[in-house]
C-alpha cells in the first residue's frame, strides 16, 4: 500500500539481494519508496532481486555493488547512492550480515575480522555518511538489523554476538546525537535496531543442517526453535519488513534508540 508520507523518498537497504533485506526492500517499494538494492550474488540473483523490488513498487529500484568488508568500497557505495538520491538516502537499512559458528578458541581469525567488518563497522561507515544529510532535511530513518544476539549471548557465536551488541550500542549513541533534529511534521531522525530471533532465510541453513541428526529439515527447524524460541515458530522476512516500514512512518518520530525484539519470547526468558 502506497503511503503519502513515504512516497518518493529514497532508501538504501544493504544486503537486499536475499532474505530479510530483500523483503524490506520490497515492502518499502510497495509504500512508494525508491530503493537502492545492494548486496552480493550472481548476475541472475541480483537481477531477480531488482525485479522483485520493482514488481512490488514503482519500478525505480537499482542495484549498487560494494563489498562491505572494504571501507573504500563503502565510501564509493555511499557516494553513488548520494548521487542517485539527491544527497543521500532518507532511509538507511543496515541489514547485510554473516554468521560463523565455532567455539571462541577455534574461531578462524579471518571470520572474526569479516563478521565485525560486515555486521558492525559497515554500519558505522554508512551512518557517518548518511546522517548529516538526513539532519539537513529534518527527516531520516536508520534501521539496523541486529539480532536477539545483540541482547543476549549464545555459545559458539563470539564475533556475531560481539558485532550485534556493538550495533545496538552504536545505534543508541546515534539516536541520542540526532534526537533533536527535525520536528513532528518533518518526521525527525530516528535510529533503531530490530532484533529478530530465528527468521526463515539462507543465513540459518547451516544451523538447521547441524541439528537434523539424520532427520528431515523440519526436524532440524524444530530442534533449533526448541532450544531458544518459546513460540516454536520462525519469523518470516515479510514480518520483519512490516516493522521496518512502520519505523519509517511519521508516527514513529519519537521511537528512537530502541532495540526491538521480534523473537517469539526468546529474550523474555
Ligand atoms: P541472508 O544470508 O539471506 O542475506 C545476507 C545479505 O547480506 C545478502 O544480500 C548478502 O549478499 C549480503 N552480504 C553478505 N556479505 C556481504 C558483503 N561482504 N558485502 C556486501 N553484502 C554482503 O541473511 P538474512 O538472514 O536475511 O540476514 C540479514 C540480517 O538479519 C543479518 O544482519 C543477520 O545477522 C540478521 N538476522 C538474521 C536472523 C535469521 O534468523 N535469519 C536472525 C537475526 C538477525
């Protein structure tokens, strides 16, 4: 459903060639937002993602590349998106992320570096580029896709948990620094984290696989949910995307500095 407040605004959604990011990009496009699709993938995957976002919205989506492990590539990405969006995106969704599970002492150093770079440092770089232009306009939304692992820990996830706790903390700092910009009419600047529990995306397939124990994929899913997520239901990417769109609306001008769990009760325990 198109939305007159969001119509014609621009968004950069990192990691929107797959999973949660793709769903967020589609929902924003459906609300009338011009979306900069970003992420890795084959030519076919990228074309399919852009086609899906265009089918959901006004047909103005474009793909931007950039490996988020590389600050110079992020600098270039933000410059290209600024040129495309007349100064910088109104909405920045830092969604791209990776995972690797292993005990701390066995964690490859290269995985630590990559997870911290993609899940945490890339959001620092994109925010420092995007926030000043948002402040000038009096409207801006930063939505950082953190995780329940930004609120509580699990074993075998040292870099992931470190990156997501860091993302939650950094988002609160940015929320405070920009809280007084804009006004109710313009929508203000807000910075929030969404903290999902298990969501049906390719990211968690290795963890499902590790719990199949000779059974089916559904057995693996059941085992995963039983460990931590009391609802015993996965979230779907579209459900996370609905919340992201709400955070972009004018009515959410005072919802800032929050880390919102969507976790079936995981962090209520
Ligand atoms: P996904 O694997 O489906 O998508 C990840 C996206 O990030 C892809 O578009 C990929 O191209 C991009 N990406 C990965 N490495 C990159 C790099 N070096 N440079 C540029 N882009 C890169 O995963 P998802 O489950 O949709 O995850 C999205 C976010 O949600 C992540 O931050 C993840 O930590 C978070 N999250 C996921 C779950 C879950 O259960 N799936 C739960 C909590 C949080």
